């Protein structure tokens, strides 16, 4: 079969590949601790499930508007207006099956051959994948440990050219857990306004924050009209399998993104959107409990990893991942690279994690471990990593 050449430019999300390998080991009777998949290990709150069931029995089983049900778009617009402190109307909201379509549609709508898109590296792998797929040039912006994995503003300024069409920011950040401060966001905002550049602000972990308050780049002058907010329900409400996300953007772009929805998914499942209304307007207790649990787990895994000789791990401020530096261990064990070490941990120690290079070239020397797992399992994983490292010559 002769595929279109553009298919060779499409990447993947390694977490799902590692999950398949880990499941294969479990099928052989092996015990594996899963720290590879980025999803809450909690059940979706009961009130949300009940709302979906009620919607199914009430006839929400048919097509809906490509941009989303009007009542959900109104609820999202009101929620974003309150949480970001900016005016938003329902015509700026497009509801999609998960958050990834917002990445895909935004890049597809704004970038083409010859354009440049600046994105964080390490960063969510789909950014680079889609930039390549549409034929634009991916421009990686290195997030360095010495800067606590935050953006180097001087480097960003150097990378901006006349061909820069879009800058992607992600805070709280996957995989590093870093959070952009208000001052840095303001500097990025001023740069984009000056150069007339659009921003895709991935705020999917905005509610998974352990200190301070969430800051959005949309708060600064000139940014609401040049920012696409990516958000959704997967992380905040443990709804990964429901596939419900949304984008908030200028109305003109929203119309085009809705057209892309029409041409691909038609619409997001109506009964799931009704559940989304309940998620936003209903009790938030379970969401807050999840964040409190993640914070406790974060402290445990960071302390445990930092007690292993050769491993150094910063304390993440948001999301639910740690990004420990294992370069010394990789060198000591004479592994070809960090991926080889991650493979070793899965095969020999029964710990499924991801090499930092799954998130870009600047992830070499790091692992990404999700602490969206129970404390007993986290302790087991840390002990297994410690034992595996101790055996290295």
C-alpha cells in the first residue's frame, strides 16, 4: 500500500505503546506498576455519571451542532469568563471529543508550509507531530531543569521570526509539572502582541495546581483576541474515557474550527456533553479531593526518588507527573540512552514509565512518571527503581 507522504511525518504518543507492552507482561503473569499513562486513577464522580445516564434516557442520542450543544457552550463561556477574568461568549467555544482535536484543528487552521510554530520541548508529543503533519516547521523551545523547566524568555525572543505563526504554551506542564509565573506569561504576551502571533494555551491541567493560583495568558491586553484556550474534562473530573474537551478562541476562528469538526467528527456525543454541564455546574468536592490526593502522592514519590543515588527530581507545581533526572544512572548502567533504561525498568523491575525523549529531544536524561496511582503502588515502584539502580555496575 502506498500511503500519502504526509503520514511519514505523523508521530505518536509513546504512553499507549508502553501500556500495550506492560499489559503483555501482565498477561504473562508479571506484576507491573503503571506510571506511564497520564490519567487520574479515580472514578468519574457519581453525579456526572448519573447526568449522562439521565441524558441517554431523555433522548440525547442524536446528532448535535458541530460546535457543541448551545447549553454546554454557554456554561463553558460563563465558567471561562469567571476563571480567567475575561469576557467570553458561547460563539467562541467549540466542543470536541477530547482536547487533542483543539491542538489538531488549531494548527491545521493557522499553520501551513513555510510557517513556523514554536512549542515547548520537552512537551506533549502531539504538538510536534501535528506541526510536522501539516507541513509547517516545528521550532522547539528547550525547557531546562536549571530553570525549573520554565521558558527561557531570551531564547523565545531569538526564535521568533517573521514566519512564526503560532506559539504553544502549556502550564501546568506535561511532562515536567512546571508552572509559568505571571511575569513570564506577561512577557510572552507582550512578545506575541508586538509580533502579531497567535497563541495556543494548553490549560488542561489548570485545576491540578498545588500552590498559588492559576494564571492564564489571556489576562493580558491584546491576548483574548489572539489566544486559543485548550481545556477539557479529562483531568479535572477523571473523564479521560469520555472524550470531552473544548477550545475558546476568537469567533472568526471558532467558525473555522467548527467546520473542521463537521468534516471529521460531525459532533461530540450529545449525552456526554450533558454530563459536561453537570461536571461544571455540579459539586466540585471530588475534584478538589483528587488534587489533594495527588499532592500527597507527589510529595511521596519526589522524596523517594531523591533518596536513590544518581537520581534527582524537582518538585512539580502542577499536573501529576514527575520528571526525574536519571542521566547519571543511564551512564553508570552503560545504557545506550534513557529509553533503554526505561525499557530495562519495565522488563526487569516491573515499572512502566516513559523516557523523557517521548516528549522531545531535550527529554534525554529524564523519565516521566505519573503519580496518578495509589500510594502503595507508588512506594512499590520507587523501591523497585531503587533496587534496579543498586544492581547496576
